């Protein structure tokens, strides 16, 4: 980690401003105008990187982590941040004003013009790099930028680490994305070994209410101790900002807002910020009787709502409903916009309520609820997992004579032992993990009647569930053997070297029940 002493701040700001002036002179006024008809985002990243000697891929990864490279037409985030680089102006963070000082660009352009905003983000990053003592050689080393990125988050400690780790994960894995205007932007994957320091320490505390979650407490000014009403609902929110940025905002006493849980888009990671027994400030009149779950993203961009996020959130919601006796229906699992007395619109039109409620294992409202064993896909379950799919595993094991204990949705030692015993009995790898093969064997277990197109009933449902697990793609689970089920069956039979006749006879049942 570089430790060189910083030069005088005013002198450094003058140098940065001079660099910006050079860019302005070379490209015309305004700088990096968003009317660029070539590849405006890629040009903006390249020019800002060159102007401030910040790695281009670092700029892209920060912008992607903050906003998915979407400036949202100058509209502010929940934390009053603007543009692709989320330049912030709130009581605790002033990167927007800092960017204006460093670049000489007017605030309005930094808020609304994407290219100017990217330039401002690069200037702020370079300013932090200089403050931390990075010289030209250091700046060529991507790993040396980790503490700079952590500082850009506007946080310290675990929240800064969450932010910087996310950016460096994008650098390690690479990016292939498209801007809202349809422009491809790529970041090449590469090995990273970030140079961390004491200002960004990893989160080490787990949630006491939901062990799968991390614990990063909100500021005490942003919630109330205790409850004045019984918990009877879950409220779904969208952050209008990034995961780490929202966590940081809930730690800011000036925000006067919080939520019980925050979920990351990329991998479904969950951070709890307010204990279930306390009252988070998230839904006005519903605060005292509800649990709030924030989802990273923006309501006008459905790309934030990933499969990982849906599944992680649904498992959490199912767990909370089971724990507090909350009915799994749309009267009790609601959006922020549906809470009485609220003027918010999240989670918005792109939130897939039908899919979410199916994953929760509940009712979509007036529509019939799904059964407890049917899901659009079956995720790997192992020791420590929790949620409705664990409950399904436990139900199936108990039904087949492999006692897993109480069906509580928690994958503990009893469930692990039952899974291992079942796997041994079916000739599967006895690793105690419920992957695709074990799911297939569990879901298909039972009687083996001959089935063909036109049939119906519970045996068809078992077939449809098993095919969903075996093929890794959704087969409609409705108990009716129609053309779609027949097509999926033939695909399965062909892939397993069986006669692809679309009829479920002894050989097909044997293959399914062996987890093939």
C-alpha cells in the first residue's frame, strides 16, 4: 500500500483543473459532449481515464456498480447522487461539489451530462489517489486503487469494503454490458490482488435474525427500538441506488430512513441493518407492523432484478413469514407503493410479482397459490441453506422414509443426515448436498405409472417437477401432460440415451428416480 505524503491540496486541485481544461480545449465545449455520435460511453471513459490517469476499466467498473452505466436523465438517487458515476450531494458526502471544484464544470452539467459526469468521477478518484500518495507508477497498478475506490464509496470500515470488493469483483470477472442507449461496454477479466488497508475491513458479523445475512447496523437515529404493533407484513422496496451506497445512506443519521434488510443484485447477498424486533423507517404508516426489504437497483431498469436477487429475497421473505406467522399472500407481502399513506412507486412495473410469490411459495392474491414442492427451477441446497426449497427437501425426505425432522425450512444436521442417507440408497454421491441429480431423484420418487400426452394428475406433476430439475429449465407444473411436457420429456429421454417416444414407462421412471 503506497504511503507517500500527499502534496498540498490546493496545488493538486489546480493541476486537476488544468487537466480538465486541456480536455475541454481538445474536444470543444462542453467537455466530452453527450452528443458524440460514435461510442459516447466508451469515448467518455477513455478520455476521462486519460485526462486523470485513472484506469479506464476501473472507471467502467465503478460506474457499472453504481448505476449500470445509466445516468437516469439527471434524476437523483435515494442518497441524492447523480449520473453514471453517482456524484453525491448530501449532508455526509459531497463528491458532486468536489467534482465541480476539480474540473471547473458547472453542477448542472455534472448532474445531467453523462460525459461530464464521467470526467467528474475520474477527477474525484484521482484526487483521492493523490491524497493517499499514489504516484504515476502506483496509478498504473490496478490493485493499488482499492483504498481509493473504498474512499469513493463515502463510507469507512465494512461498508467501504463491501463497495470496493464489489468493484474489484467486476474487474476480476470482467463485464460485457450494454448502456441504456444500446452501446456495448466491456471490461476484460483479469486476476486481482487488491492492496487493502485498515479503512476498509470486511464484514465479519452475521445477522442474529437471519444467519445467512451479514450484519451492518443502521445509525440509531434512523430507526426506533422495539415495536408498537405485531409484525404482520413484509414490504418490498427498491433502493434507487447501489447496495453499498444504500447501506452507507442508512448509516447516515441525516437520512432518517432505514430498512431491515438490503439485497445485492449481482449475487443476492443480504445485509441486515435493523433487528426484526425494532422499527425501521421505511414505509411510514406501515413501519410498526412490517419488515422492510430493500433491493439494489432502480425501478426503471429491470436488469437489476436478477435471478439471484429474486431467489435470495424470496428465501428471506419465506423465512420471515414462517417465523412471524405472516400469510404468504399479496395482502401481506406488499410493495412500498401499496403501503397505506405512501407516495413511492417502488418496486415498480418491472418487479415480477408472480415469479416472486411463486418462489416464496405463496399466493399471488386472487390466484390460487402454488403447492409447496413446485418451483420454476430448483437451486442447490446445502447445510446452512434456508427457505421454501429447503422445506420442500424436508417434505420429500420425510415422505420417502428418510426423517429430516420438522419441516422448518432450515438445512441443519438432521436434514443433512437424511439427504446423505437418501443419496446412499439411490446410488448417488453421498455428499449431503441437494444438487440437480438429488433433486431429480427426490421429486420423481413414488409410484411409476405409465404416462403419456393427455394424462393428468399428481404423477404428472411429479414428472414435471423432476424434468424441471433434471433439465435445468422450467417445465410448467400444472399436472396436465400437454405438448410442452411431451417436448421436455423427449429432450430428457434423448439426452439420457432412452427411447425418445414421449411416454413415461419403467425405463424413464428408473432414470429419473436414479437422479440421471
